[in-house]
């Protein structure tokens, strides 16, 4: 049985939420990241891309439709979203197979 992977967030910017006790949160473009690796799920090197690590923020919390830690997220990497999963209206493909061959 495959083990479910835990994805954290790497982002191009950060902001501090004063209401929640000065907690660092992602901003700008977000990518899925597995803690312990030096690259995002889509293959970007964290240091060369100048992405900040947010191991305390889960991938689901960084999606704009979740509302949680995504107040200032502007773009979600589509390649990371396809691997790590995405909830919402774009979670299913836009096409539907009507009459598949037997």
C-alpha cells in the first residue's frame, strides 16, 4: 500500500499575520514541496528560484479556495497542483467521456 505524501508550501513571497500571533504565511506564487527535499514537486530548485519554505503550512491550506493561509496567494503552480491534488471546480477534467469503446 503506497504511503500518502505530505506536501508543504514553497512560495515566492511571505507576509506576517499579526492577528494570529506574527505567523509567517506564503504570498505570491506557491508551489508544493516535500520537506527534506531541495526542490519543488514540479522540479524547481528552491535556492536558485529564491522560494521561501513554509513547512508549517500544508498544501491544502495554501489553495485560494480553502481560505486558510491563502489570503495573499496570487498564483498556484498548475504542475504542482496536478501532482499534489487540488480541490474545487478544477479538480475534475473539463471533458467527459460519453460513449467509451468496449
